[in-house]
C-alpha cells in the first residue's frame, strides 16, 4: 500500500508579534511548525503502516526550501521518502493553482490513498484537499476524527466524521483523499534520541518547475484566480476596551453589543 | 441584471436566506436575480423548499432519485450543468461542513477562483472586495476574484443577516438529469452525539474566575440565556468548584468561541494562552486595570454576579418581547 | 547493609510512623523540578530513595546522620521541596531523604532585637505572617514563598524578589544550628557582628545538603511599611538601556526593593497587556517614607538621564497589580504537573547567572546569538529571553527564560532541550567571567562546571567536603562533580 501524506509547514500564528507603530502583524522571523491537522494525518498514516508490512509513506509538501528541516524531522519517523515542491515561480499561488501544481506531481506517483489535514492554521481555506479530489477525480472527506484501522485496505476506508450533533461513519472506495481533523487526537510518535541528528537528506527530493513544466503565467500569483489586495489586523491587542459601569446604561451597552454581533438569537 | 445562485444551508435550510445579504452587499438591493439550489434533506425529513419560498425568484430542487443529497461529486456535476444553463455571476455557499467540501470542488470544475469562509463584503473603487479572516483571525484579508467564471465563496454561518421581508414570487423548478459521475461515499452509521460538554465546541462561553468563587453555579443562567456554556479559570477549578474539563488556559483547554464573557477573571497569561481567536470579549471586573480588560471589547466595572443577574434579566425580557411579537403576527 | 535492614534499623532509630515508604511519595522524591516533565510523565530514570524520614528533633537528625555515615548510606536533606537544579534528585540506590516536616516550630519572635528563630521546617510564609503581626517582615520573598521552608532557603543560598533592598538570605541569617555527618551538632550564636575568625555561617549557608543538615536558623527582621510602596514602569528600547537605568539608581546609592529589566520576549509573558513588544523596566520603592521619597526621586532622575532609551512610562497601577500577583503556590505547582501530563510542553525553564554591570549585556547578547545560531532545535523554541531582577552596587543578574515545544520522548527532554541550552548559557557566562549560578544553586546538573565556576578556589570547597563529609554520604552528586553520576547527565 502506498500512502502519500500532503502536509504544510505553516507559521505558528500564536507567535505573531504585533507592530504597534505600523499597525501590522510582524510576519518575519516567526516560528514555522507542521500544521496541527496535518500532523494528525501523518500520525494516522503511520498507524496504518504499523499494521501492514507492505506499506510505504511519502510525505509531500509544497513551500519554500526553508521547510527542509521540518521535512527532515518527519523523515526521522517511520516514513520512506519526502518530497518538497518548491520553486520561486510558485510563490503567491492561490489554492486553485496550488492544487494544480500538486496534482501534476501526484499524477506521476502511484498511490492508494492521500492523507491530508482538514484545516490549516494560516489560510484555513480547506480548499486544497477538495480541489485535489476534483483534479484527480477522487472522493475526499474533511473533518475525519477517527479511522477504522481494522477495516483499512487498498480498496476501501471506513472512518468517522464528527458533526455538531452526530457522528457519521462513512465508507469510501480507494483511492481517495482522507482529511483529518486535529480533534482526532492522532499524535506523531517522538523521534528517537539517537535519530535526532540522523542524516536523512538522502530521503528528500526537491521538485521544481523544471520537472513540472508550467508556463510562468500559469502559476504563482500571476496564475491565481484570487488575489489578496490588502490585509489588515483585527487584533487581539487593539480592542476598543469600552469601559462601562454595572448599571442600566452599562447593561444596555452590553446588550446592544450582543445584538449587533448577532449573538442574541430570538 | 446580475444572477446569483445560493446553495442551500445543509444544516438549517432557512439560514440560506441570509446569504441574500451577501448578494445585496455585492450588487445592491434588488439589482440581482436570486436562485436557490436545494436538495432533499439528508435525513429525509420532508420537503426543504418551503422555508425559502417567497425569498428567491427561483428555487431549483433536485430530488434524491436524481442525486443523493450528500454526494459531493454528483451535486458538483449538477451545479456545473446549471452554471452552463444560467451563467450565474456568483455562487454563494454556506460554509457548513458539506458546503466547504462542495464549494472548492465546484470552483475547480468551473475554473474559477474561490474565497473561503468569508465574513464581509466591501465595495472599493468599483470592485468587490471579499473579506475573510486568516491566521486564526489575527489578520483580515481583502480578496478580489480575477477569473472569468462566476465569483465563488463560502460564507461563514451566522455572520450575515438578511433583513428583507420576503414576499417575492418564487418559481419552483425541478432538476431531473442524473449526473454522470458519482461519489463512492456511503454512510454506514449515524450516531446521535451524546450531549458531551466540550467547551471547545461552544460558540459562547461564560467563564468565571476568582471574582465569582461564591455564586459560580449562577453563571449557568446567563449561559442558558445566550445558548452558551460555562467555563472556568484555574482558580475555580483549584477550589474544586468546577471540573478540570471546563478549565480555560495553558494547563486546561484552548477555546475559540465567538463570544467570551470573562467574569471576575484577572487574566494571567496562563489563562489568556487558552483564549485563541475569539471574536468578542466582554470582561466584568472590579479592577478595570486587570490584564484581561485590555483584551476586551467591553469592560464592565463592577461585581460580576450582579452583572450576570442584570444581563440575564435583560435578555429574557427581550426574548419574551420577541415572542409576544411573533404571536401577534400569527 | 541491605535495604530491608536499613529500613528496619531506621524504624528502630525513630518510630515506624516517621519512616515513609509509600511508593508514590518515593517516586516524587526521586527528582525535583529539574526533571518535572519526565516526572509528570512517569519516566524518571533515577533510583527511588529507600524512604523519607521525618526526624522530630536535632538529636534525631544527629542519630540518623551518624547511622548513615557509618553505613555509607546517601542522605538527601530536604525542606520545602522547591529545588530546580537537581539538588533533591537521587543518584544512589541506597538513599534516605531527611525531610524537615516535623521541625516545624517557630522558636522565638524577638521584635525588640529584630530577629526571629525558627526550626528548619517552618514555611517562610508562616514566619512572614507571624512577623506581620508585629509590624515586621522577613524581607525575603522568593516566588516560592508559599511553599519554601527556612532550612531549604538557607541551605541553597536563596534570594527573594526584594533582594535589591533586603539582600539575599546570606545577608539575613544571624546564626544557625547544623548537624554534621558524624553526628556533631554545631550552634553558631546570634550576635550583631563579630571578628572571630572566618565567618563560619557561610559553611552552612548554601551547602545544599552536601556538608551538613541545617536544623534551626535565626534571621533578621525588618519594619514593614506597605503603605509607602511605590511603583514605576517604563517601556525601554532594549535590555541594555534598561540595565543602564538600573545601574544609575544603584551606583548613586539607592536601593529600590524591586529593580528589573525584562527583554521583550520575557516581558510578553508577564506584561502582555501593556508591553507593546518592548522591553520593560520597573521599580518598586519601599521602606520608611523619607527613604521611599528619596528613592523615587532617584529613579525619576535616572529615567530622565537615560530618556533616550526610554520609550514611554507606563501606568504604575500595572506594576502594582503585577507585584500583587507574583508568587506561585503549591496549587500552581500541582497544576503545572497536571498540565504536563496532557500537553507536550510546560511552563518553561530558567538559568540564572550574574556578572558586573559592563559584562551582563555582553553575556546576554552573546547567549541569545549562540542559541539562535548553534542550537539545533532552535525551531522548537517558543520563547527565549530574560530579565535582570537582582541588582547590586557592582553588577546584576540575568535570568534567562526559555520555553519550547517538546518533540522528543519525555525522558529525552532534558538532553535534547534544557541541558544544551543551559550549557550554552553557562559556557558564555564563564567565558566572560560571570557566575553560572546566581541563586538556584549548583544542584546536580551544573556540577560538571563547579570547578570552572570556582577555579583555584575550588581547593577550599574540596577541603571542606573532605573534612566534614569524608565518606561522601551527603547529597551525592550535588555541587561536587562525581564520575559515577555522569550517567544521569547527558
């Protein structure tokens, strides 16, 4: 069984600092981490692998070359190869373009199942897994909270998705795309102490546009169908901090605030 | 005249109407034709078209015999066919779990861009800017759609409110061409969730700290009034007044509700660590300089328990008013 | 002597009720806060002590030590249990922990002579509360005040948050009683000052249980003037700018009780509600009114003199609120423990060093750079910063604070994260001529550098050990490096 885990190294949004002078978030030099949902996806894939002798896992990530140390950490676990799709011309790609680029690479690989996360900390569009499904003609399911490891083979997967008021057990024919939610609680195993410095660079392949062959205008921000025209903060730190007293006027202010925010359903 | 297609809200069908507010913000009032797309309800509990009648010019319904309501691939194919027929200018999808899987898939099929989980629309220099939070809400992004296809977006539930009164003449149309491709997904079992009280899943949290040591159980009243849950700071949990499972903070749970009311909570960093991406924070504290106050939209200076009583009374009065109004209309 | 016999003998020496062999308690006693995470995860790699014993008197301590000395049984003296550097960790198969639990009497409060005498197991908080009734304070206020006990505080050369005014514990101890491994009991008398040869109090103060067991101490007390407390807070450009202001106040002869500079990263942890990503400089002045007034004027003048480095003054209310919520309690410790069971992280670690005024910023910058450049897991660090919190006329300290996500097995945490970071800090500090151990003691995990810390003066320490503890039964592995203990290092 061949598993490909599509993961993303994202900025740790909790480490964002705020630049008061320019009213922006400081996005330089911030810590990068493996997206938490994606960590669950890989952890789940490792559980599948642990039960089968014929299983291999490839970790696939698109991003700048600087994701390499993170990829190497994942290759110190029981994974078999790592692929980083990286090329300056891909910078600024939206989800439409990203799923196209990933698809072009994936169509050169044979796999039985793709594991991905459901949500990403940074963009959190959840578009890429669904759009990979469309491009590859596969089923895809988001929000998976548990995978039935007993009934997992190359033909089908059985898993649970938790909704607001119910838990639904689904069956999907494979190949297909399983997108895990961090509530699944699958945890990556620890890297063994002896393996911390292990040289795994030989297991990493970097794939660029030379291999994938897109025209420059098809990819990156040029090729994207959506464009972020500006960003602004709605920051934690700059709340209005409207101080009221605990009297009729104050209660009315709170009440109206709740009303405005749509928090008072009749 | 612009045409907009609104995909049904798969959780609560009547919420589909609220997406008309999005179209209004894009095109202005009454300058667009509204279409709704409705399937049979997933749990086959009757006709779901009814509540939308009178709000949309046209409702396109597709029955279970044509496509299963939870078949993303089949529904995507049907929608693509409809796009060919009607040439919609925009397709709006409520960001329910199902909507968030169908929308990007459809965008891909239509070769158009899509914006996820939007919270606002702004018109700026003649173009429509679609607003959405990114980086767990730390940053807001204004996005424009550049493709030639319809403008597509998924819309965060509960953010937009449509205030129109309806009364539109609605044409009902039945879609009958079965799609060529279908999903392999099968539902094996549906379990109702036991009422599991997880503060991480609550949209409204009424959280108590050292200032409400006495009277903590009274918070439930306000939580009920706001359809929320009660949470606690470590001080409360340490005293054995509340279980650890409802503790917010570094050694407890991390929560991201839409509303967090902090009652008598000082707001040490260990507590605030557990508050992530909260839309609105109201704090009630006798000390207006307590750290938590600087994170709050509103600071109520005073006794927290007193506040709970007063605000609950106010909300209950509002509800019974609203109730009386409804009764009078019928 | 086998372990069973030892326990039997000890039960005879004391009473069976004074000997605790409860498994869970012994597990807890195997390590201190240095290995808090591994402990919480149940993966400690060190042996458990045979028992924790609770002597009721100095004489019982004497009999216990004599017994252990004759039978070569390792002893870990303990009181309060808030050690952070491995001082209470056990490295021997046969160890007795002698806990001062029952040495819990306040012997005398003497407001006329401004001194108080207590047994080793009296909690600092308890003494403080008694003194407050007399309008006095110990002046000693470490963060661990609600938990720490006098015996432990004196044995580790503890320092409090108000030390810049009141001094460290070594400035407060008037006299004490201690017991040596051979059973000898020494009492150092309480006088205001004397020139009677070397000050032998310092053989006991800070011995970390490696030379003797402290059973009783007499400390000074001070008049308490809480109504005069005044606070100052500033946002400053960088650590160096803050330290310049601290120095100015100190060298002009003033002694605020609190005088601190926080790096931006560290400030974010404590002052997130006002720090605006800047470094924070803060002061508290306390004492008699006239002195407080003069100190405040000196602080204002120093801030004025170095105003180029100051961005803005902050509302002193914030500083006062911070000060009033400073200490952690047993509940905090328990809570952190519960948290560590669930999460792959904890509240972080610290390494505290000291040096003279001109050297401190050099060490700080050098450490931060080296960590960023050399430390292989730098990408797991969630914070790295520090603060200066104890100032003297000739220098100050630096409290390096760091936290990280733990991406290794719990038992590997120290060797993957804390220890390499601490090593970098210690190396830089020693290179620049500072001290690697400002106030947490050497414990076991800095003992590999004890000789570098003391240089040629290590000779004096070594001779003390040979003289007082020739059989090496006192807290094996602490302060004095031990080859056999290396397996527990990294």
